[in-house]
C-alpha cells in the first residue's frame, strides 16, 4: 500500500500529516508513505487508476476519508501557482487517468497525538 503524504513543513497548519509519518512508518512497515509535493508528477503515482493520499483538510473537525473529489473546494485559477492538489485530481479524473481516490483528511486544529491515533485506526481498515 502506497500513501502519498502532502503538506508544508514550514507552515504549522499544513504540516500535521507530515509530522505523523515517522510513527506511521513504524506502525505500518509494509506500507510506503511517500512525502509528495503537488507540483510533482502526480500521474506517475497512479497505479491501476487509484491513489491514496494523506493531507490536512481545512474545515473538518475529525479525521475522515474523502472519496468524492467533487467535494474539494476549488478556487479560480489565475496562474500556475493556483494549480493545487484538488485541481490536479479533478484534471486526472477528467482525462481518465484517475478512477478512484481516497484522501485521508486530517483536521488543521487537532492535536498530533489524536491525529496519529485516528489515522492509525483508519489505515488499519485498508
């Protein structure tokens, strides 16, 4: 099982998923947790039309699995800097490269220990 982990280590509210990766690697040694940047080639990571992602999600208050990428809010795109993960996922789905995605969404405001426990429970179900 490969899980792409998104976030910005320099931005406190966007780094929570990255912070729990070392403990997740110990808990799930058979899984590959790959730290990933949305500007990298996301298409190359798709296997059998599927992706699993761990990322901080604004506006949620508990860890949740998002399977419908249409739920992802998308702002207007004015420049290349506006191409975010949601836009990339929707584009890959539209061109037929992505058939299924599971985003393990982590709340911005939850404590690290709680997030780890909730993500661990979620991954145990996969």
